[in-house]
C-alpha cells in the first residue's frame, strides 16, 4: 500500500478546492477526492450563465485559488486553471464510501478501488449529498436528466420537468420559450418555492405556456421505438388514475439526499436531530473525531468566500502554521464596544449566553451571523428608533436596558426591556411601522440584526423562530389587545395561541361558522364581508396589528361576517375560552371590545346602505393596496391626460420614468397606474443577490447603485412596476423636440441603449432625495394624483361614499 497522505480532502466544492490548492502551494502531502467527473458540483449544476455573488463584501478572501463575482462558467474555468497551476493531486470519479479510524491513521474506502490512508481528513462535502432521482423504473434512460445547463439548447421538444422547487420552476419557465413544457408536482401547490418563483410559474400556467399536473407522482418511464414522434412515455399516477404522457425529455429537479447518514457513519456527532443541524466543530474546524475536520456548508458556512477562507485556514491549522481567521479583525472591531471583550471566541460565547436567538447556533454559524450585524453603545436617553418608522432590523439587548415609550405623553405606560431580550420584531414581521419609540438607558449595549440576516435566521433555525414567535405574540397582545394585562395573564393566553398561515383570498372563517376563537393579524391583511341582498359586500379592511372575531365570541353566537386573507397572511389564533378569561380580568379591554361591537354594527349598516363602497374596496384590494404602504392613485374625473406626472418623474430620475399613467386598472373614476406600491413586505427585496434594495425609515423602498442588473426584482414584482433601464445625466430639450423633432419628448424613454452600457433596475422611490416630495403628485395641475396608504384610502371611501 502507498504511503499515507498527510491530508486527505473529501469534496471539491469551494472549501475543499481551496484547502487542496493551499496544500499544493505549500508542498504538503495531500489528495483531493471528488465523486463527480468535475470539481465543485453544486456550482457546476447551476443554470448556464447564472451570476454568482462574492459575499460578504466586507470579508477579505484568503485562499490559494481566485474568486470574484461572475458567471458560473468564468468561476469554474478559473478554478480548473488554479488546480492545474498549483499541481493539486486531484482524483475525479472517486467516491468515498466510508471513513474510519485505523490506529493513528484514517482509512478512506473508495467505490473505485483500493482505500486511501491519511493522517488527517478534511470533509468539504457540503449539505446537498446525492442527487435524488425519479425513484421509478426508467429513471436512468438516456433522455432522463437531473441537470439543466442551458435551456436554449432545446427547441421544439416536449419536455417534462418533475419537481416543485425553485430549480424546477426556473427550468420549466426558461424551457417554455421554445418547447412544450409540462411540470409535475406531487402536491397541490408550489409551496416550497420562493414567492417570486411561485408567482412566475402560476402566471406561466395561467397563460398556457406551461401545463401542470398537481397531486401527481411518477409511476415509470418507458422508451418508445426510434422513429416515432416522441422518445418515451412517462406514466403518471394522478388523482384520476394512471395517465400516459409522451415526451422527448424528462428533467428531474427533486433536490438531493442529505449526507447525514454518511457523516454520522464517520463517527461525527450532530447536536440535535433537526434536519437543518450541522456538526459542532472547534475554532480550528476539528470535529468530535480527533484529526477529522469539517469545512464549508456542512460546518455552517454556506457562502463561497467564507468556505474558501476555511479551506485555506484548516490546512494551516493541521500543519501547525500560525494563522488568524480572516474574519477575526472584522469581528474584533465590531466587539470593541463590549466591556467583556477578551478575545473573539470568548465574546461569541458570551453573546450566545446573552442573546437567546444566537444560542442554537454553532460558533462558526454565529461568526457568519455577527459579521452582518452591528453593535451599538447609544448614550443614555438616545432614541434607538421612533414610533412610526419602518423596520430594517431587529435589536437584542446585550447589556443594560432600553425603555419602550408607547405614549410619550403618558410616562406611566413606559415599559423596560432588559438583557437577553429582543425588540423590533413586530415591525419586521408585520411589515408595518414601528409601534413605539425605543430609548436607550445608561450603559446599554445593543446588537442590531439587519432584516435579511434575521429572516434567514428564523427561516433556518427553528428554536430562534419559536423564540421570535412567542415574543411577537406577547408584545402584540400587550400593544394592541390588552395593554393592562400582566405577563402572567398573557402567558396563559400565549400558551394556547397558535400561528395560522393563509394564502391570498383564503377563507379564515365564514358566516354562520362557530365563533371559537379571535385572531390577531401577525402579517398581511384581512377583509371582513357579509352577504347583503344576495351579494357579498366588503365591510372593512384590517392591517397587521389589528384583531377581529371578538364580537361573536363575546356574544356566544355564530359568525355574522366572513373573514378572508386579502394577501398572504399570518394570524395569532387565540382560543375563545382564553380570550374570555382575559376579558374578565381586564375591565379596560372589556370596555374597548364593547365599543368595537357598537362600531361594527354601525359600519355594517352604513355599508349595507352604500354597497358601492365595498365594491371600490374590493377593487383596490385586487390591485395590491392590501399590502401597499404608499400607492399612487388617479381620480379620472379630474385627470386631463397631460402626462405631467410621467414627465416630472422622468426629469427627476435621469430620464427614466418610474411611472406608466395609462397602464393599470380603473374602477369607476378611480385609476391605479403602474407605479410602485412600496409593499409592507416588498417582493423585490426577497431575492436580491447584492442586497441593493432597502426601505428607508419613512417607508420608501429604493434601489441602491450596487444593483447588478440581474432582473430578479423585476421578475418577483407581481405589479410590473420595475424595469431595467439606463439613467442619463442630460435632460431632453423640450424646444428641440417641439421645433425640430430631435431627441426624446420629455417623459419619453429610449429603448435603444448604448452598446455595453449596464442596465439596472429602476422603480419609484417616492422621490426620496427630493425635499418637496413625490414629483408626480406635485406636477399634477388638477390635483388628480394622490399617494396614500391603504388605511387612509379606506377612510376616504367611508367619508365620501365611494
């Protein structure tokens, strides 16, 4: 048997590739083992031309292989070149089936032959595991594939995409441009996909560009004789029985089998049975098995740049060469405000004790998380944020305390939030304005977690989500429902409360249903309606933070109204018995609910007399005002079609108008033009690779210059208000256009861009840099244009009679 290697590296993703390049550069004895016929399989499987980001931008790259943001092809080509230039001992098509300790060495069993022996092992295999196949006979036929490199390679074929996730949707929609495409979904909806992709596939299905089989599984694949119109038949097990679907190609996008069984077979321990859990490793990336190291996504570092830094550092640690982690200086700088500062690892341990949402994370995960966060030491009495601001972050109290000022005129309502607590979560989750002003107390130290990092944390770490959910429920009940209730009384209610999710237009309850609970809106919005003379009339609109259903509970009667989610909505469902018990112990709450009872009766009588108001309300909700925080509306009875609104918009924004007055829906005299709604949870922000889209404290959603022009925001926006354009410095000449017909008319946009000029996403930002406010409204000579939030407009409807 050959001499053992000093280091055996398993997996050639960014972390493993970086480790191998560093070992080769330093002439360390090593071998890089990769099961696939190519390196970095996860990135290799990206769709052709996919842009790969180099995040986080503040982190320096420390690696013996190059990496910068670019296309999938450029990155893979550069890595192949680096492997050759460094002389890496690379073995492709070499799958490691088992790793076990053999005395002082590790024995790596290979599917291809003789084992490999090594003193140290570095696992860089990621979390994707093996590609999941169809799981049916015929899954390996020639035209059944599990990867799509370039959709443009296929033309005039009948193609079936099997899967319901983001990759399946993106493939299906891209192939539909020049093929007949079917998509097979085991479930009744595309619940696993991002919201933008969900909208994309539903639009494609509605337009007939993609045909869908819901609640359907794959039975088998049979090849057809050569020369026929199709290559194979896909047998599907549908809700109506077996169906035959002739096709030319099947593309399975079913994810991958996690490698947990393999990892545990190596003796590595996971901290819990949670499928999202990662093994705990030391500061030098060593697992509980001495000499076996874990780097990359499996260690909790999914970002490419961080994984590559780990690969470099683990080789230095193994070879006992002094090295400081690349993020160490950045974290040390962040921690300067902390009085307990000793070293980075000690501070992280202390932060995990004092910030409960961090406690479920490994130290490596916490390092990544803290890189995106900011530590503040505000002065005594300084405002952290003001009531009415919009949210971009959540705060944790690391040291000291803050004061919540619910009513600045009434200090008796002030509340204190101390160490180990979070605040700001209500606005982040609901998408609405801050409900109180927060003031720092003496010696307070706060950890500010930005929106994207917080959403990532609660979506991937269940204990963190549970903590945020419980905190939100307690604060929301105390803020909106029962401000006089004690913590003990609220705790009893929360223990029986349940978070319920509803799709847009989904019924929460209907008239005559039993009144068994009340609902507090956590996020989204709800309409209450009733049957009036045979028609369903919308009676009221309720936004996040409001509650409903209590009147019927108190009356112990069946529902008198129907409740429906206006948009995607979450509510906190409180059982009737718990609510009634809380009511009995709180006279102020009981009085407020009685007042609401009277108000609802008056509102119903009013809407019954003027049902057209409900119709206008229903129209506005259908046009997205249910999730808008600031929408542009035009009164058609006043509009003279002068287009001054568009011209003013273009003149303010580099000759690229963010408004299309003519497009959009109209009801009676009310027109909703194509312009940004500044949604409470902006769709455009959900998949922005460079994190270029932000919300200012006063509400406007804007795009920074860091936009890379990927178009994700344009695809994700359900209202068509984002376009890709090029701003210019010079303004068009009105006189040259009028006298000589030269150039563009004011407000007109060119669609002929200079060669090579980068296009970027543009949208309404409510003229945030303009002291006078939105130019479109100011330029309207008749007062037809107005910008309003949904609550304001529904009040206008109520006053004006529709």
